[in-house]
């Protein structure tokens, strides 16, 4: 009996062995190697690595203003995504949750931007925001010619322009999640509220909003984690410029690897940035446990 049980257990583990090997080789080993490399100074060429201890971390935290600037840029884009992007997604989800004509068509259209390649989206919007692009042409038509500019090439407008592109591409997935949450709310609750004489605002405030809090928590945390890691759109539009005005943490890490050949330094920045994302993930887990739908 024990032998049969042992064989059954081993056969079960045998089925997950390929996935386990892939996980160890392509996830755990690179992660451990990155932690180890963060304590060294290495140009990426040759086998010689100079041990520097915690110097990479110290320099990142206390002697690198561009790194902190990149974090502020990511936080700015994240703030706009949390407010404008998710606000738009909620409004559209509320509209499509009703029995409107062409509702299925709108659901497909609103979800198209997130499935597009970030590089393709960036290239298209680069043309739109060009000095002779579609957006400036529209401003000329409506009489706002003094506002025309090369939106992605000016320090004062580049970061906000990148944020607009990111929000356009990202609002669709928030829309889908919120729409799914709205459709999970029993219609009987709305009918009962209507019978009691509640108007649309009271229904939203007393019925929809409380039951959507778990969904909002998920959307907020996913927005933070996704936006803080913005990379492809910036590469396709500004490359981090003009100057460092659109630099974000990922572009700084990549720049230290490819342009400065500071692999150990880039690893220390990656670990520090990963700890920030882990912090938000732990908050999400803690908050999501407090809010459970009750219906």
C-alpha cells in the first residue's frame, strides 16, 4: 500500500517537473543571480567583477537625483491613470451596463487599445503629437493655433503627453473589469432601490459603489503596478527625453545596462524598484481581504 502511494505521489510530481524546471531556470536562477550581481561592479564584458558591497544601493538612494526624478515621473503618470483613466473606465462601464443600443459593439471597441502593441501605439501617437501632426491640425481648425507645439519634444508637455497615450491604451482593461463587476450585482437590488424611491445617484451611492469596492481595489492596485512599470510607450515616443523629462525607472535601468555598461548598478536599481512594487502588492492583499461582496 505504501509503495503504491509513493508511486502515485512521484508520478504526480513528474507531471509538474517540466514546469518546475522552467520556473527554476528562467525565474529563480536569474533572480538569485541579479541579487548577487547587485553587490558587484561589472561592465558586462569579461568575467572580472569587482565586489563593492552595498555601494550600488547607497549610490542609488543618496547620490542619484535622476533615479528619484524617474520615480516621480512614474508616480505622476500613475496618479493620472488612477484618476482620469479609471474615472473614464467607470463612466463607460456604467453606460454599457445599461441596455443601450450597440452595447456589445462598444465593449469590443473600448477593449481594443489594451490589446494593441505598445510600440505600435507609441508610433501612432508620435505622429498625432508631431509638430505637423493631427492634434496640432485640430487645434488650428478650432482656433487654438497658439497652443500648437511639438508635444513630445517640449520639456513642459512631454510627460503629460506620454501620460495621455498611456491612459488611452490602458483604460480598456479597467473598463472590462469594472463592467464585469457591475454585471455581477444582482438586478433585484436595483429594483428594490427603485421601489423605495431612490434616484440614479442614490442607487449608485448606496448600492453600486459599496458592492464595487472589491473591484475598485483590484483595479487600483493593477493600475499602480502596471503604470509604474511603463516602458514600451516611452521607448517608442520619447526614449526618456527631452533630457530626462520622461525618464521612468525601467528606462533608467535599461540605460544603465545598455548605455553605461553598469550591470551591477542596474541590478540594485531593479531590486529597489521591485521592493516598491512588492510593497504595493502586499497592501493590495491586505486591503482586498477587508472588502468582500455580501450578496
